[in-house]
């Protein structure tokens, strides 16, 4: 009788294991890139992603966003409530390894608090690890951050991990631990829509060539293989600005990412051209940066096109703040304030930049 009871216990345990395996997302069975079928299954299981890149109005950069001295859940809650009122269901955020090095437990606790607030507003997050963008002329440390340079767009954004680290593979193991810890912690968290591993890898700002670094980052992520998609965005269409596009990196992101993400601040005709080009890869697509009003790239001209093509739409900016995203690239200190805002939707006090724009957004998203 005892042996029979033991046999039944073993069989029951096997059934539980099999049932658990059956419920596990299909992505876990794939170490590398998802199949197209897995990617489309993910896309169809989610609502149309529409939202914005989000930096709280109090933050000049990633450090000020997340460090304990400045992290402000109350203001984040207020601002994400404004996004919810627009009908947005997605925000894209940036992390930074410096915060994890300093206090991994505290950093993750604040990430969890952010995800909790966003989820309370029906919003899921796109999480970005690394970027070449930012101010490469200074060294940033935790604590009080430099203020905004008047008249300059995102004047003190922080590069990650920076040229010195990208060019020195002996420094990569620490980054691997960081990426894998975050992915293991949140790799099955439904509040995260997908992961951006390297932001605009083709954009070699300050000589940050990620040709060798980016494949390593994908390997780190594949070792964990989260249940959410992995991606890195296409920066620009080949040839649009001469030979600035790096075809090897563009080909890599499009053939190794689970879903195709891209950025396009150009006029609507160029957005349509980019969509047609990227559809060749046969994967779900998300435009995760757009909105440059003075370039003719507006909600009215671009958002309906993206929705009609079933492409996720994530504009840059929500509430105007320290980063001064309303100021266009190339604007200098002393130049007059722009009459037309470049990015952002609301003033810091919650006043809309354009009420007509708000009404349009609420109509397209189905909020109104």
C-alpha cells in the first residue's frame, strides 16, 4: 500500500510539472529569436499598443527619474493619469545600469512601484536598457543632477553604457549581470509589454560603435529568454541621410529581434515608405518614436496611418519638464522659444499644448 501511495505521488507530481510546462509561454522554449508565429501570437493577444515615451517632468535624466532622493510616485501617478485620459495603454521608459550598481534592491523596488502605478492606469511598459544618446561631454554621478541648459533639448540625458565601456569587453560581465537580473526579475511580468535592448544601435553618437556589443547583449537576454519580446529599433531608413545608416546593424536588429521596432520623425510619406520596407520581415511592428510637429510629423498625420496598418504607436513625450522636449534638436541657448512644440502634449500644470490635439487623440484611441 505504501509503495502504491508513493507511486501515485510521483505520478501526481509529474502531472503538475507537465501542466505547468503547458501553461508556460511558448517563448520559453526558444533560446534565440522567436518564430514569426510566436511573435504574431503575442501581438494578437494584446491590445493595439498606443502611448508615449515617458520621462517624469521632474527628471533631467535617468538618474533623477529613479534615484531614491528624487523618485516621485505621486507625480508619476498624476502624469500617468493624464496619459490614461488620452486613451494611452503603453509607456516606454529608460533604465540605467548606474542605479543598479549602486543599489540593485532599491532600484528594483522603485521599478516595481512604477509598474504598479502604471498598471493602476491600465498602462504597460516598454523597458529600454542601453542608449548612445545623451550628453557625452560630462561624467554623471548619482546625487544632485545638473539642471537643464536653457533652450537645449534633453541637455543632460545620460549615455548608457558609454563609449569607454562599449570599447572594453572586460567591463561587460557587470553589464551582463545587470541585464540578466532585471530580465529574471521581470521576465514573466505582464506589466511589461516588451524589452528594448539597445536604443538606436545605428546611431554612433560620440563614436559609440555597438557592432560587437549588441550581439553580446542579445546573447545575455537569450540566456534568460523572458516571456516578453526582445527588440532594438531601426533608427532610420537606409540612404535617407546619405551613408549614415549602418546596414550591418540594421540587418542584425531586423533578423534577431522578436518584433520589429523603428523610429521615424519624418513627414508622413517617409513614414509610409519605412513601413513598407520593414513589412518585408513579416513580423509585428511598433513605431516607438515619432512626433516632430515642425517636421510635419504630427498626431493627425501619422497616428491614423500607424493604426490602419496595425502598427503600435509610441510618440515622444507626455508632460513638458526639465528635459525640454518641446524644443527641437539643434536649438541653442538664446534662441527664441519655439512657437510650435517639437514633442510633449501637456504643460507641467496639466494644461494641454493643444486641446484639438487632445480631442483627436481621444477619438483615435477610443477614449472619447
